[in-house]
């Protein structure tokens, strides 16, 4: 087995022969389960460092067990020291974070990015494994690295979320620290990042305001729903004078963005609001099927058409080249020519 080959379960090899094809291998469009079978919803848990993603995963794990819901958990953070939830698939079992730092001479962030890219090269095996267990699952939760840009802006992160979206209804659970959003400027920074993730991934999003046990989230949700309420908050905070004009403009620009995402206040510590969060996730799963899936199918069809056009163009060019040189062989002498003797013969 190569160093980066995935080996998740002892019984995975026994099921390999009967495993279904991965997305895009058997057909050009995603198959979200046969008629009458509810496909599990894949939830990508994304958020800034310190927002409480890992604690949220732990709370989700507890809630799923209490409610008798069937879940599957994937950890994509190679640098985490411990995982406080039952990770069925762990990137740390496949890629050694410290060894990657040592072999490639990278720092912490570069090593996380490289580990994720290495793991993405074999992520089709993960999708195949998830498809084999799909009938017995309600949700699939995927915890992403604390360095948010390592997943959202990397080639590996793009491969991972696209593979998942072509196989299952996939949504983004964006975790926000409510306490830090109490500043209008910090709130706007979080919303801009959420907006960039939404339009880069092109997946439905549930914006979760975490840590409501410390600070209630009603003010943040009101700012998203009521432009004037956000303006009053800017006017009432003298520290926002420098950024006030820009924040006002951005609030107007993001008005359509606010309408396209679902919001909920949650406390990962106490569990308050978890049930409402699951309701929003289910709604986002339905939205994926009705809105995002047709667009995904259209983009896949366009990519296929472009690939076929390029292949036909390259083949035509090759045929023209063969006709022009009549199949003659071109022999290249790689030896360096002898330099002339500038000083004459000795």
C-alpha cells in the first residue's frame, strides 16, 4: 500500500467488488438515490478559527445519538491533536501532518494545505465508501480545517466539495462566533467571507451563529433582515466612523445574499437551537435538489461539451500534422556541436 492510499475499514475490501461506481464514473450526472430512498445530506462544517466548529461537531454527534439519527463523520483537519466526536474517516490515518512538514519543508499552514491536497487525490475512495453506506445514513458531517482558507480556496477543497455534490445533496454549515459579531465591522467581515464561500462553492448555506449562551444572536439576525437596524448600530458606535460609509454600502450590496441563506442561533456548549439547526439543514437539502442540482447538471453538461470539443480539435490538428509531414520521422541529434577553434590549430 502506498503511503497515501486510503484504508478506512477492515470490511471495505470485502465490499469493493459490489461497490457502486463513484460519481461521474458511471454516468455524467449525479444520482441522488433511487426512487423512494432518501439520500443522506452531506454537511460541510466551515468556519473561522475559534468559531467553535469542533465543539459543534461534538454537540451534533451527541444530538444524533440522542435522537436516534444515523450519522457518519469525517475529519479533514490533519493538524488537530484530538477529535471529540466519533470520526468514521480521519485524514490523520492517511496523511502524517508532521511528516509532510518535514519532507516538504513547509510551515503549519502549508502542511495543512498539502495534506488536504494529497487526501483529495484519493477522495473518490471516500465517496465510494459513503455511497455504499448511504442507505443506512441520514446525515454525513465533514469537519474542515481550522484554517478556513486551506479548504475554501485550495484545489483539494474544490475537488472534495465537487465530488460530494455530484453524489449527495450537499450543504454548507457556516459557523460564526456571535460574540465577535457584536461589532458591526466584524459582523460585515464574517458576512463577506460567507458570501465568498457561497459563490465559490455554489452550494446552499446555513449560517449558524454559535455561542448564543454567551451573547444572544437576535441582533445579528436582525442586522441581516433589517437594513435600518444595521445603520442604527453603525451610528451608535463611534468606533465605526472610519469604516461606517463602506459598511453601509456593503450592507446594501449583501441584501440579496442575505435572502439566499438560512440563519439560526445555536449554542454548541448547551445544545440550545440544535433542533432548529437540523431543520434548516433539511430545508437546505431540499433547496439543493430543487435549485442547485439543475444548475450543477447544466455545468457538468457544459464541461463535458467543452472537453469533447477540445478532444475533437486536438485530434483534427494531429491528423493535419500527420498529413503535412507525410509520416516522416524527425530525428533530433541531442549532441552538442563542436565549437570552432578560435586560435587555429595547435
